C-alpha cells in the first residue's frame, strides 16, 4: 500500500478521520438552547476529530517517503492546523444548522458540505508544506473539492447509520476524500517528477517544481538513511531540471531518463 500514493492517502485519511471521530466522542454533550453555545461546542467537537484526521494525512506523507512514521515535527505540523481548520468548519456548519432555510435540501446538500469544503481548503493549504511542489492553488482546490465531497458522504452516513457509527464512518470518508482529491490534483498537473526506486517493486513518485526536492537522512522529501540532511536537491528551474550536490556545490543539468544513484536508492528523472 505504501507505494500507491492515492490508496495510502485515502486509507490514512479514513483511519485518521474515523479515529478522530471516536476520540471526539469524549467531548461532553451540552443540552443548551443557546445558538452561540451550540456553535462553540460543535467547533470544539470538530476541532478534535480534524486534528487527528490531519495527523493521518501528514503521516501518509511520512510513510510514502520512507520517513520514521511518528515524530514530534509531524505532531507540531499536523495537530494545531487540523484543530483550527476543524473548529472553523464545525462552527460554520453548526451556524448553518441554526439558519432557517426555505430549502432543507439546499442546506443538507450544499451549505453544510461547503463548510467541510472550507475545512478541506485550509488543510490543503497546510499540506503544501508536506507534499513537495503541490502548489498553493492546487492544494487549496484539491482540499476544497475533497472536503465538499466528503461532506456529502458525512451527511449521508448521518442519515443511514446510528449516531456514533455514522459519525465515525462519515468523518472517515471525509478524510479519505480529502487525501484522494489532493494527490489526484497533484498528479494531474505535474510537469516533471522523480521516480524513486527503493527496491524491486518498491517505487514512489515525488513532484518536481521550483521548490527544491531535498534528498538526505534528515527531514527531507526523499529519506536516505545515513546521509546528512539536505545532502542533495533536485529542482525544476525555467523548464530545466538541475541536481545540486550540497557537499561540492556542483549543479548538474538532468534530462528525462537521467538516473541518480544515492546510497541504496536509484532515482529516475521523468519529464513531459
């Protein structure tokens, strides 16, 4: 599974979402008629599960790029932004519930999923830092699309499944849709990429762009054990691909089909 980016992000998004929804069940239910109180409570509830969902998506990147799975850096990157995005989306969704609409269908199938689309857009914005050269526009667009579609699934499961199970499955589908949409948008619009061969039948892909893709043994996009952090980099600069060795400072132009052997890893250059 870890070689299939679409499947991996969908799976980690689902597990993170479902696990986060289960954790969010500890948020105490409040019987209040106050609209403001309900909005604040729902914001806290959604912040809880979205933080875990976001951690799942960030973890997918760690697994895909062969990094150690759990690290303090990932917790710092994922949990705060997930909580903030979830609080905003959840509070907005609850506010929609309090508005008396002429069309119930519009509220259920348009406005409420749009709130989760907002959350997805915020998460896509932050995932730009975890997925090399995803790009701000593509990250936000993919996240918003995934959030909206996942929001529809969330509404549907709430109708057909019991409360706790419905929330777990619904938020899980929300996370899966987010992960799938973001990596699909990334794959559609990339101009060039690295094909990283870890071992026979162990291949992953990293998108190239103006932001350098770093190779090394630290917090790098391509993790090679035993190397220093940012030991080398590959970047797409004005239509040309360059490899830079940090130790020597040498910059080498690469073309489609060029090969790099770094440690036990072979990297092929793929360009349109």
